[in-house]
C-alpha cells in the first residue's frame, strides 16, 4: 500500500472492517534521537498504525530531526498533528488539517488554516480535514491554554455530539476528540458513544489513556483510532500493552 497517498482510504477501510487503530503521539521537543530510536523500535515490533507528530511549541530543528529519524527507521505512516500554522514539513506523509470546532476562537477555526492552505497546496502531504474537539479533562491543558478556548464540559454529551455533527456537515473528514496533553481524566465512554452515534466519519480519541483497560473501553464505546502520547513518554513499555489492546479488540 502506498502510505503517502492512501492514509484516509486506509482509515476508512479499517473503519468499515471495524478494525481499530493505534496512533503513537510524539512531541519532538520531549525526545532526543536515542529516545526516538527506542520508541521506533517498539512501535515497529508492535505494528503501531500511525505516528502523530507535533507539539504546541517545537524548537526550530526538533520537528525536522524527529521526522528524519522516524522516516529513516520505520515505514509507519507519519501524520503531522500541528500546534500552529508553521508546523508543516514534507518529510511527513500527511497532516491533520485541524479546525478547533469546540471553541469560539476564529483564528483556530479558520484563521490559521487560511495561512497554511497555500503552503499545503504546494505540498505532497496528504491533507486530512479534521474537526478538533477539546473536552474538559479535569485540569487546564496545554491545548486549551495555547488555543485560548474553553473545552466542552466533560458531562455535556449532547454538546459534543452536536459539535461533531456540525463538523461532519461542514465537510470535515475526521473528528478528533481530545482531553489534551496532561489530561487528568479520559473522555467518558458515554460521550464517545454519543458522538459515535451522531456521525458517520471516523472518530479519533486521545487524552488520559494510560492502560489497556481504558483502551478497550474507548474502543467499545466507538473510537476508531486511539491516540496515546503522555503515558508513553513516562513509560515506553506501554507501547506494547496499548498496541496489543487496540489490535486484539
């Protein structure tokens, strides 16, 4: 399979087959080359489905060096998860073209995207239009602070569902519900179910997932792709546990 051109087709195919996927989130600012190589080795051996790469800040060279290391040592598709409009790099295979639809900050809804669109138009990256929904996870997170938005309250399932529906109706191809980096609590199964029942496009879930039990409950509730980052930064051995829980579901 040509991973450069067919990331979305692959996601849709897995969704149709009810096959769950695991995306390993890497913040380049938090990993040196040796740490990255250790992560890649574990990801390759556990057949991790995707690398999501990005962060809210990113030092000048950290993104480029991270992507170079990943690409030289793995064939796992690399998808940019950008924290700002400047985090575009053609060493990746694709990019989550995010619109923060849970907030009311016009810059994060469309402003930054207008700046990035001409760059992506000239890029070989596969563009994945994604509705990004932040959910309150019990504490302020980097994503909510940097985006200057208020997350959807953790118990407002109907608001989350209506937001996801609106995103789909606007033509977005993916919905990514996230508790954010440093999430204290994962998104509830009830909210995931409510959103899943309201949309037909693939659903990505991240934030606060740090065990196989949480993976299984999220998959059962309707997640198509499970994203884990913070927990693996603390314990890289979780890669195997998380990947097996996703793939054996």
